[in-house]
């Protein structure tokens, strides 16, 4: 199977999911920074005609509906060795948790790598599924997200635990 893609409507705007062979290789918002030219996405197809893109579209919809906390898709991340190491750390960040760029750098045994980590996080080709939105600034601020800070906030809000019933008696 060759490279192909589908565009999925979401509450965060259109999302392009790209597959190559038996792996998802990209997930991009329309106005995302560092989004490759559409010519890199291969043929546009209907998700229903492709098992992998159907699964990816369904899992994304379930995640955005609050019905899924992890993705179960074969991924192929293309980048430098350093970028792939950063993205592997991102995949370990649990649903509903955030970490800092410095924390990711420390996991890579490079305290002074926060800036390089930030560049690698921003170059993540499979956003949302590889949860780069879970990385925040050292002061807890929302910094840098290729899909836009408004979407980053929306994704983090989606992952917040439900508020306890304040009137509940124990």
C-alpha cells in the first residue's frame, strides 16, 4: 500500500491523517505550523475504504469524545535520531498528565537540552496520538504547540478528570 490520507472533521477543525503502508505517519491540523505540503500526503481516499485510516479516524473521534484515553495504532515516526527519542518519551506521558520540556530533557539525560526538546516536540508529525500537547512550560504555562495554543488548551481540558460533585456527602 502506498501513502494515502483522509481528512476528518473534528470539533478542533479538519484533521488530515496520513498512512504509509500499514502505519500512520502523520496527523495534522489544517493550519498547523510545520505542516508538510499536501503533496506529501499521497492520495486522498475515503476512510471507509481503508482499514487503517478507518481505525485511526474512529480512535481519534473516540478520544475527542472523551471515550478513549490511549491509541492502538501502528505508527512510523520519521525524523532524526534525537527527534525519535523525544517522541518516544512523549508516548510515555499518561493521559491527563503534563510534563515540562525540562523533564523530557532530563529523561534523555540532557538537562541543557530543553530548547532542542522544544524544537523536536514542535516537529512531531503525529500530533494528538503522540501527545506533544502534554508538554508545558517550566512555569506551568502553555507554550508552543504546532496546532495552536487554543487547541492545546482544548486537548488538556479534555483530559482533565471530571470535577467531584461538591454537594456529595461521604
